[in-house]
C-alpha cells in the first residue's frame, strides 16, 4: 500500500467520526446538562442504553414510591386500632397497583421520547456506547467525538457471588417491577434502604417477608438507635435477621431456599417462593470502558472525580451514581448542574455534600442530613439533642410513641452538623433543617422562627431545645 493511499484512508476514517461540542452519556440527571448545553447554542450528542430517563423514573424513585404510597395507607389502616378505629381491608388489588405504576413509567418514557425527537441541535444515540480512544465513543458501529464529555451512566444492582444464585430466578429492585402476581412469600437478601422499603411494600401487600442482613444492623449509614427502632418496628410485620450471611441458594419446584451462616454460630435455612437480592449498587462505568480514554475508577468501580466533578481526564466529568459520591437523584441533579456550570461556563464551583439530605421510605420513615454522631465526634466537640414525637402536642395526638429526632451540633459554634429522624413524615420534616444548614444557619436561627402549634415541626424545635 503506497503512503499516499494510507494518508487518504486516514482522512476518510477521521471524516466518519462526527464531532460535538458536548457528549452526555445517560438520560437521567444528564438531561440537566443537555438542556444547559443546548440553551447556550452548543451541538450535543446524547448517548443512552436505556431505559430512557434513567433509573429514577423507570426503575427507582418514582415507581417504587408509587408502590409504597398504597403500602403506607395499608399500614395506617392496620395501625388505626390504637386510635380507637377498627377498620377492615377487604381487598388489595396487586395487579392494579403494579399496572398503575407501569402505565406511568410507560407514558413518561413516551413523553420524553417525543421531546427528544423535536429538539434541535441534539443527536440521540440510543444504544450502549463505549470509549474507543481519546474523547471518542462508539455506539452501534458509529463513532462520535466530544470536546467535553459528561458521564452520567448511572448504576445497576450489585449481584453477590452466592453459590447457586445464578441458577435461580431471583428478583432485583428492577425486575420486581414487572411482577404480575404477588408472591406468597419473599426472602430479601440485604438490609439497606432498598431492602427495607420493599420489605414494607410486600408485607403490606400480604406477602410473608423475611429480611436477611449480613451486618449487625439494618441501614448501616443511619444512626444506630434509628437502625434499632427500625428493626423493632419492621419485626412486627415481617421476620428480620441480622448478622447472617447468605452462603448458598437452592431452587426446586416449591420455591427457593437460602442457606445462611449465622455469624453468632451455626447454619440456618430459609425457604420462600421468591428471592429479592438487594445488597447494593455498582457503577455502569465498566460498560463504557472508561479506561480507553484515560478515566480512572476507584476500587469499587466508581469513576474518580475531584471537587469540581472532573475525572482524571481533562474535560471529562462524571455525575450521579457513576461517581458513587452520594447515590440519590436529588444529589445527582445538583452535581449535573454544577458540572455543566464548570465545564460550559468555566466556573469553579465545588460540590458540597454537608447539607445533602436523604430519606428511607420504610415504615416508619427515616430522613437524615449531615454527619452522624460517630463521624461528628472525629472532628468536632459536639452537643446532642433528642426529642420524641410524643414530646410535642401533635405527636401525642397521633399516639406516635416511638418515633424520635436527634440533632448533632458543634458545641462551640452551635452550627448544625447533622439531624436524623425516624417516624411519620420524616422526609418532610427534615427539609427545615436542610435549608438552615445549607444557608449556614445555626441553632439560634432555627429557634428564631415561630413554629405553628400544634404541628409536627415543633419536633425540630424541641430537639434543639433539648441539646445537652
């Protein structure tokens, strides 16, 4: 082959690679970046393997809460007897509840697809892409190159290496959304937020639920006393075992059996119709082959980023579950806004997770923001405040005897370092504290506002008033 022909071939190959100002991988929080780039006249490519819209509206937050909301109503009816109300649930239409959720997901996808098809300066590459070189990706045989690239590729369920599990038709938080019939019994391997939320849902539906958690308590990221109360309350409606490690899964015509090693001694077996694996999430970065473009990942497989959300490769950013910083949709959306501002506008905005809240929609509900007591003690001299729902008039009216709130405050500055709630409407109540923390407010600012009496937000005020 003559040198002249080689040069011509190289030019043709380069011409086949379409170039963009911005490439966004992932249509979840990544759509915030797409919108910002388009608003500033940039040519954008969106790469997405599906489902369109990302995890939250299709497989996570939205469908799960559409299932959990009716479960909450069922639990409230079952507990109404303490208020002097005897009520009977005559029927739970599992098919309707699941169908309503799937209809919403389907319609949301259709709406989004329609919007993408009518967006100018945007090319949508629907398929699983991977990096082939510097700032270059291949999607279904097409190569594209971006001046700036944003990895918002999300995560997927982590499947542990349990003997026999691969030969079992197990459920994940994604596949369970397609269930047509309610399982009579269900074993949940795992004790994190997905496990306890779906434990609540299926127990409310009438399924016999067993939770198996390897750690010594549920929801490890929460305060120990919150984990303790959650286990106590869940155990009224299901079987909860901690300090047990699943070692083997065996399936037969009657169902599935999980063999566990009880870390306190001995082996046990649990049998159910179905198994749900809920032991965590893993980044989708490996599917993208990020190493081909110089992007590094940590030992868990999440993309490494600096405080500005830039990866180890200049002009490539990673946001949301892909970087594993805090795997919540509201945090991912904030990261996407910051990353777009830094990359597109040349700003230097750092991520700050100090006032990033989260919630667990179990029954009872949990909400937290900021540091735990254990972490706060490492760097601060702290004061702790506690109050029960029953300590305020509204909580007493509700006969909410067990729920409580806990405040963690810097003893010298009175700056709020953390706040934790378990009980009714916890995700709503936490917002007052989150706003104060985000604006730099301390205890005096929280106490300055007049709180309606009698109303549940008085729980927040009482907790700070009880600082020790």
